[in-house]
C-alpha cells in the first residue's frame, strides 16, 4: 500500500499509531517509532576528545575490516590488560590498565558493528551526521521505509516477518558495498548519505526481530 506522507500528517499529529513526533525533515513530520535513528555516539575520553577506536585496537582506519582480525586483536589486548597480569603493579598502573580494558571493549563493540564503524569514521573525519543534515535522506527512502513498517505491522506470521527481514538484509548488504567504495575513495558526502540510510534499515531490522520474538 502506497502511503502519501503529506496527507498522513494532519494538525501536527503523526499518522503512525502511538508515534511520537520528534522533528521535521524536509517539511515532513517524522515519527520516532517509524524513523528511529538513535545511535549512541562514542564516549569522549578524559580530555573530552573522541577516541580513535581504530587506533586503540591497532587496525587500519577503514570501513572494511576482518572480523577474525578484530577478534584476535581484542583477545590479545584483553589478555595484556587483564588485572591478573598486573596484580603486583602500583595502584596507578592498575587504574590505567582497567581504563584501557574498558576502552578496548568499547572499541571492539564500535568497530565490530558496520553502522557504528561508519558513524565513527565520519566523526573522525569531522563529518558526523547531525540532526540538521535532513537533505541527505530522500523522499523515496522515507516512503519505502513507511511501506515496510506497514507490512511489519500487518504481518501475523513468522514466515511473513522473515521474508521482510530478508528484504531488509538485502538493503543493508547493498549499503555496505556502497560504503566500502565511498570511504575508500574519500567520497564523504556519499558515505554520510549511505550511513544515514543504513541507520533507518537497522531500525527496521530491530523492529522485525522484536515482532518475531513477540509472536512466538
């Protein structure tokens, strides 16, 4: 079913049931449940600066990463900073090692996830996605997301939802491929656009998985 956004929002109300209006994008009222894009930014270090999680793990600052290499680096660093290895060290060193272990764990979580990795790369390049960056999302994507949301709500079986999940994964895979080339070729604006789109599809994926769990 095709949804016409402009006719769905009347008198400041979101057409999506129980939705919460959060901001305007290109003169369209968006809904938190429909277009959720919340992703926690990297936590600043003690100097208030964004840490370079690629540097912490000792891997190249690139979107393409080997999961095996990341896991290997993570395990090696966690062994290096494990408290049992520094039981006889000075208190200051123990605190430092505990802080490093925390940073390594956080870095592994960020770099190990494609969306978080892309967001972190953009931030390190001084091109973090801001709420004001409304022009990087086109109306065709918003319409497709809304149609998918409607299909999710109407789905009543595990098979229907898994078919929608497959479609979602296909969209995500295509965006991964585009992000690989965009970051490699330093096309940062394209990387921003594709990362924003990936945020939308990741939220759709979460919603489908939540509903699959709820109907079991």
